[in-house]
C-alpha cells in the first residue's frame, strides 16, 4: 500500500480542521487514551531543526483541570495591571478548563544548541500543534489553541514546572462537540493575495 495520503484527502482534512471552543464541548464525554496517544505521536513527527524536538505537553484531565483553573485565575489576577483586569475573563479562565475533558499545556523546551534560534524552536512546536489539531479533526474531535498573555508569565511557567529558557505557548483544549453543536465553518481571504510570483 502507498505510504502517501492522496492530495485530495489531505486537502479535505486540512480544510475541515476547525477551532472548537470549550463552551461547545461536552465535558462528560471522555477522549480515549489511545486517541490522545495518537495525537501526541503525530505531534512528535513535526519537523525539527537540529532534532531538538522542543515540543512538551502537560496533560490536564479529571481533577487536575480544577488545579489548572485555580492557578489560571490566580495568575491572571496577580499579573494583570489593575486597569486592565476584566472580571469576564477571570471567570472564563475558571470555567474553560472544566468545560473540556482534556486540556494540554503547549510548551517549548529550549535546547542548548546555540545554532538553533528560539524562534525556530517555537515554530517547531507550532508544527507539532498543527499535527495534533489535524489528527483531532480527522477523529471528529474538537480542539482550540488559546494563548492569553498570562500563560506566558513566570508564574504560569513555575506552575507547569518549566525551566528558565522554556515557554508555555498556550492551552490546547480537546473535547467532543456537545449535543446541539455543529462542526463550525470558517473563512479565509484568497490565497492569491498572499502569494507573489516572481
Ligand atoms: C498560535 C495561535 C494562538 C491562538 N490563540 C487564540 C486565542 O487566544 N483566542 C482565540 O479565540 N483563538 C485563538 N486561536 C485560534 C484562532 O482564533 C482560530 O484559528 C481562528 O479563529 C480561525 O478558526 P479556525 O481555526 O477554525 O480556522 C489561536 C490560533 C493560533 C494558531
């Protein structure tokens, strides 16, 4: 059998991938461990300059999501200047981790290879996340990459146990659509406006 997916199959999957927010997920519908393992395995096959493989994932499910939510709220309160604090955001940070059955902290482990700039480590992690997101879409599993500034704070890094040069690049919520919700549509401006032929 060919090792290659056909281009139409791949194109269909890429265009089918959507952002599904926690409010659209059913927290009571568990994600099978085998599917999560498949997501992480595919993440692990992302391109990586110098084989630094900088993607790290911290998985929160069950009661661990409560600890995540508590720390998320606490750190938002601690790191947000008074005039910028928003009660609606604070409440969302307390609720969102409980609306999804699985929440994955997307992390970058900074390697010690001086030839690899930090930006390339971040880019490699983004490729890994896209692999996960496409795998989720193929399974009909919703996913959402969320990246409010508080996740980049030193406090959040400490909560995750990250090293000095590491970064948290966001939370990746995973869950099945709840009853009454439909797989969303999205939009893009024409690619022709973004490609210059020389
Ligand atoms: C690096 C990255 C960070 C993102 N952070 C957020 C975020 O903080 N809040 C949010 O609503 N969406 C976030 N998104 C998701 C976008 O909103 C979403 O991709 C966009 O609405 C297009 O929808 P689609 O993914 O279904 O095509 C992020 C996406 C990426 C790639």
